[in-house]
C-alpha cells in the first residue's frame, strides 16, 4: 500500500497498478466508462483514486453525519423534479441542463454540503484488478456514471463479476472521471459478512426441478394456465420455446413473466432481450414487473454478448446466495448468432456458416439453469426460432434441441387462425413432470393427453380452450373431467 501511495499524485492512479507496467484495457473495448480509450503513462493518474485515498476518505466519512441521497431514486425522478431539487441545492442554470448533467450537478452540490451519496450496481472486474459498478438502466454497459471499485475492496470482500453491490460513494474530484465506492453496505442484497461463506456456482449440486411455479395468476390469462398443464415449469427449469416467426412467442414470454411476478413474489425476475426491436423493449418495460435488460438489433454483436454475460454472471451470484432467479431470454437463436460473429474463427465451419466454436458460450448460458441442492435455483426460459428460411437458424436449433428439460412448441397454423396460445400440445412436455405434480393431477393429465393425442394441433387447442374457459382454475378443470 505504501509503495502504491508513493507512486500516486494527489488524484491517485488506481492503487499503484502502474508499477506492473500494464495498460488499462476494458473487457470488450469499453466506451465512455470503465476503462476503454484510456491514455497511457502518467496521464492515467488523473482518472482513478488510489486504494489508500479511498480508505482514508471512507474513515473520515464514517465519523460524519449528513443527509442521505440515493442515486437510484434520483434516476427514477422526472427532469422537472430534478430541476426543482437542483434549484433547492442552489445549482446555477439548472433549468437548461440535460438530465445526465442535472444528476451530476445535484450530486456534486450535495457533496459540497456535507451530504452522503449511496448507489448500487452490478460489478464488472476488468483485467487490471479494479472494477466498475454498471447501471441496469444502461443495460450493464460502460457509461459515464459508472462507479469505480478499487482492487483492495474487491479482495477484501471477495467480489466477483456479477455481484450486486450497494454502498456509499463520492463524487469525482478534480482530474477524475468516475464516482468512487467508499464503503460496501450490502452484497447481493445481504450483509457483506454472509458473502464470505458462499459456495461458488460451479461447485453447487444440480438437481431436477422439484417445486413448481404458480402460473395460474390472473395476469397470465389462459396462456399460462395451459402451460401449467401441458409443460409445467419448476424452479431450476431449462425450458425452450420453439417458435416459427409471428407465432406469438414474445407474448407468451410476457404472460409467463407476469404470472411468475404475481404468483411467486420471492423470485428475482430478469427479462433479457437480445437483437430485438426497440419498440418491443419499451413495451416489455412498461408491461412486465421485472428487470428488463436489452441489446437491440441496431447494436453490434459484441454488445449483445457483453450484456448477456453480465446478466448470467449476476444471476449466478444471486443463486450462490440462495435466491431463486428466472431469466426469460428472447432469443437463444440471436444470442448464438452474435457469438458466431464475435468468436475467433477456428477454421471449421459447419453448415449454414456456423463456426464450430461459436455454440460453446450460448450452451454454457443455457446450461447454467439448474435447481440447486444447497438452496436457490436458476430458471432459464428461452425462445428458439425455426422455419425462418435461414440454414444457420436451423443449425442453431439442432444444437440446442434436447438440451432443455422442458419444451413448448408453437404451431404456425394455430397462429394463422388467430388461435392463441399457438401451442402444439402433443409436442410440448416437461421431463420428470411427476416431480412437479401430485399423483392425482398427473393421472388426470395422462387421461387428457390420451384424449388429445389423435387430434390435430388446431383441434386439440380449440378443444382445451373451450373446456378450460368455463373454470376458474386448473384444479377445477381437472376435477370436472370424467375419469
């Protein structure tokens, strides 16, 4: 520490990392916050504070009492509310500022008045040992309001990429670009002391799902009630929704998300939209009670990959703390396409132009879904595209076919007839469904499947919809069946 201190100027250099002779590079090339496009040499001292400086400031702040200000709450306010707050803090020309500039001005003025600032974010650790807290509203990508986390804090609390960290921060000093974390209050929504005893995700024991999600909430409508019957989803499920274009896969994901949010409030729900249309992202944000993370089709493939990596790392850290996490991914096909674009070419190209190494990381993403014996679960419900006319999409689907333990197959003929949900009942099922259903329900489902088996997908869905509409719950519907 003392060596690092002697090598820093008054503004610090990030904990004396320069003595190792390594440049600062961000994983993925960085943008405006988090290590990309940094100057080399002595100029780097103007950007990051040293470990010693942060420890001294944290000790001094702990002895002072000041008014608390939460950055997350500030971001949720409208520009009008922020302008009024800025004027109360005597910020000059507040009315003419953009929202981002208003936030910086408010935080700076609050600090000058001896106030305390608190914030949270998801940690991304860079190659040089320090990290940044990324904001969910920026889809965990590098941004100007990222929060610097020093190497000593990362070592002290055994932090890893994906940890959700909350604590006290301070505004950038002269010559610095980023807010800096002074004190850690919680890690993954728990006391820091508890984080030291967690078992790493890769060491947890995977099991078949044994506890079923309650999908019979009113917000899910008939769609989730039918899914609950033909392909029940449990905590730790790895479910694949196979869909041709315009068959209603996004609407089904939305219904599942709302049903899980209403019927299972203890679950941490994340909707991950990769290569989707911007208007669909807005619609999902406004209609689903979940954390919506997106990378739209006008973003480069590298950003698709980085966003997905941050989401899966965050989910793994929460599972290590015993939480039940659900990721709704739309779509696995486009995530695999993005990996195919960014992966270093191996020279072995499969049919459709798919590199032989491109499927490894998407499979690891999907394969992370599991029920955990030590407590907690990670459920991933992803969509896979078929019948798009693209040979690459067919190859990707074949790679993922059979990797899930639950499959919901959508039928284009049903969608063309405007019969929703457009689920092919006879092809949709969950492995080991006997672990999720009681014996009576299971026996009645066997009878129902025998009745529906000879029918076409259109006839079977219309028959089931006609019967299920007259009941308030699946239990009532099954009880009404003549065995």
